C-alpha cells in the first residue's frame, strides 16, 4: 500500500483509518467527493486521480505537496512516463535544490529514459546534468544517445558550434593557414573528435 497522501499529516488522519490508526476506529462519512474535500483518503483512489492533484499543486507552485502526490501516484503505478515527467518538472522548478534533489532527479530521468528511450529532452538533461557534475564519461554516453535520436536538435547544434570554438576549431583555422594537406588532416581529426 502506498504511503499516505501529503495533505494527511497530523492527528486528524488517524481517525480516518490512516496507517497508525487502531483497527477498530470507525470512519465517519464526509460530504462531497475527494476532489471537493481536501485530504480525503479513499481506498479506490487511482494513480491518475492522484496525478491530477499533483499537477494542480504544481501549477499552484506548491512543490512539496506536488512532489508528495506524484510520488504517491508513482507508488501506485510506477510504469507511467507522465508521472516521471511531472516529477522532473517539479524538481527542476522547486527552489533550494540540494544533493538529494540531484540524486532524485537523476533517478527520475533514468526511469523516464528507460520507459521511453526516445525522450530527447530527458536524454539531453541527463547529459547536461552529468556534465555539470564533472562526469564526462556518463555525459558523453547521453550526448551520443541524443545524437542517435535527433542529430538536428537545437541543443546538439549549439553544442557542436561551441565545440568548434574550442581547441579543435582553433586547430582547423590554424591548419587552413598552413595549406591544404594540413587542413585535410585537421578535418580528419575533427571528424574523429565528433564521434
């Protein structure tokens, strides 16, 4: 059974049959539907209902609550790519990112990529994330994966232009001044560098 919903904190939810409630505690009926009564926990709440709550909390910039809801939805149905996509958005937008947040973000992105290997935005974000963490080998693997998905993606083209301004680009410009044979060798070296 997934953990309690994020808005069920405090002693009030114990009387509603929460995880620490005594077995004999009677549940009083409430008026309205789960959408109308905040914090109402129903046994037949499905993952997509919780996901709707997560999106609503996210759009209200209630990031902690949205993250709790989306984690709850993932606990119910861990194979929904949309759940991880929202989780990544929440983690990207929430203020005060920490090391734990980065680890959580990496795990969510990896799960997204596992569920849909052609999700170019997730692959590019993983490449950039590993690059910012000074892990070039892992970053290179994701950059290569992104190239195989969409070689004309704008981020890849920007990166290619930036690479040409680094050492290989400088070597190519210098070799052009030296003559055609040196230029051909520099072009050959540039192609090896791009692979």
